[in-house]
C-alpha cells in the first residue's frame, strides 16, 4: 500500500511541482474523512492541486467560484416548477459531487458560507425540508485569499472548525518555477492524468485508517496536549473535544500513508500545526499564532 501512496504523490507532484509535503497533507486530510482549507495568494496552484487530486483518485470533481452575490441555492440546488408535469423538480447544485472546490470561499457572505456547514459535518444537505445524502467520499477543498485583500469576509470559528486542516502552498521553488515557465503551465497534464486507484479503494482506505492502532500512552500524550492548550496562558480558548477527535483522525491517516498500522508521537508532532493552527488564537490580541511559535509551545508538553 505504501507504493500506492508513493505513486499517487508522484503523479500529483508532476503537475503541482515542488509541493510533496502539501500533497501528502491533502491526501491525509481526505483519507481521514476531513475537509481541507488552503489559504494563499491567487495563482499559486490551489485549483490545480484540487483537480489533480480528484483525477488521481478517480473521483467526480466540481468547482464553485464564490462571489459576494452568491446565494445558498447556487450551491445546494433549487426546485423549479415544470409546466409539463405540473410539479416542482429539484435541480441539484454543484455540491452533489465527491470533490468540491469552493474557490475563494471568503469572498461569499456568511449566509452563503454557512450553506456548506451541514454538508461538511453530516455529509447531507436539507433543501426545502427534504434531506438528501451526498455521495461518498465527499471532500471539500476550500481556497481562501488572505484577509487583507479587498472584498473578503472572514470565516467564523464554527466554519473554520469544519476544516480538518488548513495549509498554504507558497511560491514554488526556483527549479519548479523554471519548469512551469518552460512548459507554460500544467493544465494539459492535469487533463491527461489517469486514475491511480478507484473510488471504492478510497472508501476502503478511509475504513482501514479508523483501525490504525493508538496505544494508551499515545492517548495520554494527545490529552496532555489538549489540556495544555486549555490551561496555558498563551491561548485565548483551548482545543475542543471535536478538535481532539479531528487531530487523532489526521494522525492515523498520516501514519497509514507512511506505511504503518500504528501511530507514533512523531506523527502527532508533525501533523499538529496543520490541524490546530486555525483553531487556536493568541490570548493577547486573538490574532493567529505563527506556526513555528505554535509548534515550539506544544513541544513543551513532555512525551510519555
């Protein structure tokens, strides 16, 4: 199975150049049944990553460009009266897919952003009083522009908490950017990509990850970290139980894609900043804590 993941990472790395770690994080997020938030500048490769991921895993893909005038019905779908049948017929929105790219999600109003909440948490949507299930594996990749850019609405804490991870891609390295300049982009290569695994394999992997072993000592270490965020004076509010469950799922997925059926404290230390960075705020001014500072604070918690 480790060779399969290596092949997936190599395949996606051929179009998302020089971002192997971010690709592995995105895979871990999907296989842990979470959702991914990518915050970065336009033109960095966020959409390319989403398309390549869905192509390589054999999943259906839809993209929604969020704007300030978008309504919830534009995402969920609406019922339209058809004269021939004299009935209302539901026309599903783009959310009825397996990989949904919510592009520039923070350009939409909070009302429209909230339309994703039920779908991300319950894997279903309720439209006009009727509940409709979403096809598994349902995975949201949302992109977000930096908040200092004009026309953005910050995501509320309740919405941020629905994302298992938040990552940044950053500018490509010099060699990767030179390759992009020479080839003129990677859109054609994404279109020509073939599936590495099938949809049923993705669901099987998600089930297997839930059985990755975690020892009692590891659970103690995880609880010590959660308790530290609640008691330490550095944080405005500590991690919730739901954040702890999300962190455990991400750690299990990280261990699994690296060829192990058990977790190590090192897995937790590696994955932790990407899972909790958007959930913790500084006690001083409620600003975001830099990732390096956050990691150094949590390293104060001793490993059992």
